[in-house]
C-alpha cells in the first residue's frame, strides 16, 4: 500500500511542462518566497507555480508569474498574451515573449 502512495506523492511533487514544451529549457525562479518552474521555447514560455498556497495568498501570483518568466528568459512578456488552463488559475500559465 505504501509503494503506490509514495509513488503518487513523488510524482505530484514534480513539475513537468505541457507537451508542446517538452525539450524546452527549464529554469527555476523564486520570488517573494514562491517557487516557479519556467520553460522557454523561442518566443513563448510556460510557468508553473511549485509552492502550494492558501487561496488568500494566490491573488499576488499572476504578476509574479510574469516576473518569473521575464527573469528566467531575459525577454519581455507580450501584454495581453498570458493564458491559463482555467480562468483565474494561478498554478500554470503560458505567454508570448518579445525577445
């Protein structure tokens, strides 16, 4: 019983990109005590929040996601290009870059 549970916990702790970002360069960034994984592939990026947060702390995350991508890639995020899997999601986002 412990082996399947241990495997699930280990897999849940790992961040992986969306399939279109497989092979993209990954950089980890910490901002305001929140860890992010950023994948950069040319003129686009994906960011995943790694730090679990209570709902009240998530309001500050969207601007930090943009800052994390810009810090990791050295590129500016195109205004209006941030897309999440679900509206208001602070766990992951994709965005277009001006490099």
